[in-house]
C-alpha cells in the first residue's frame, strides 16, 4: 500500500512554549484557525473545510488536570496501513 505523506498524523510538543501540536501532513499557511475551546485551536483547509491540525496551548497545565486521559474535540478514524 502506498502512503501519501499527508496521511500521517504528526505530533510535536514545544516544551518551551508548552504547546502540543497535531498536524495531518505539513501545515499550510492557507489554513484557517478557529478556537473551539479554551486554548484549543483547530486548523482547517479553507477549500474543503477538512480539519488539518489541532493545537493545545498550556498543555502541561491541562494534562495535570486530567491524570489518566485527555479528551480532545476531534473524531479519529483508524485504518491499517503498510509502512515503508
């Protein structure tokens, strides 16, 4: 199975800024950002409205409030893929 690069979910935590980033593929400067909850921002493709990323500000403070899990305002679909 051939995986396109934008089919990967990228996670990055910036400890200096205390921000957790999720991104489907490479972020685009054209994406539209909307704050959907306190300090939670989604990025959308302006042409398709597809969610392309999620940003959580002050992540370490939020993660201390929820010791076992963190609920995010997104839907995730899992599909088995071949890895190259």
